[in-house]
C-alpha cells in the first residue's frame, strides 16, 4: 500500500519527507506482519468495542450458556448500529471478536475495546455487561469480579460505576421470591 496521494501536500521540507517515510515504513511493516501470519493490531470501532464488552461479560466465567447467548443477542439486536446489520455481518463481527477473545483473553479484549468508547458509551457498556451477567439468574464470583474490574477501568467516577451496577442488580432481583 502507498500513502494516500496528496497526504504530504500540505507539509513541507524535511517534515514531509519524514512523514512520508514513516507512513511507508508502517505500511510495509504491517504487510510483513500479515505475510508472517501475525494478526496486525487494528483499532476497534465503537460498535466493535461495545459488542466486545458485551461478549466479555458473557464469557468472563469461562462458560457461555444458552441463556447468556440469547441475552447477548437481545441486548444488541435493537441497538444502533447492530439492528441495521445482516445476520452474516453480525456473524463476522462475533467471529472476529471471538478470535480476539481466544488470543487475548477477557482482559485483553476489554483493554482493546475501552479506548474506542466515549465515557457515555462506556457507561452504557457497563450497564449492558451488568445486565448480561444476570441473564442466567446467577452472578458467579468470576462475573462479580469482572464487573468490579471493568468498573475500575472505565473513564467514569467510581461512584457512578457502582450506582450503575447496583441499579442493574436491583432490576434483576427477584424480590417477590420468598
């Protein structure tokens, strides 16, 4: 791949040469990594990142049950941009995310996802994650630890994150059960 034509047009002199040289080097390094069969790191879009947090939530205990898989689908299928994607496109998205999950683990998936989300998106992702860990009606120690760890990594005040988790917990509490 070549740098975009005109990308150095507004730059002058040595700076333009350095930028052009670095752009070409980065692209050739990426090509070399790809040729070696390595996954070339890429930034996630906000849609990929939001889905990654949701996937991490249902995977954090090491088991993806039927209830959790259905809940994951329900949480995303009516949200933009997922509602506009075909089944095939959603399948591709989750194939990519599952591959990354296998390579990097839950923590790696989260560390790649969070930088792509704004504070507001992170808050929503935390709420969805909390809802998803409640989807099988039991919150395991691993799931509780995941939510606590996720809350600490967000660009949210810790009190705000705690309130979100508590609100979702209250929403899922079966308080009429004797």
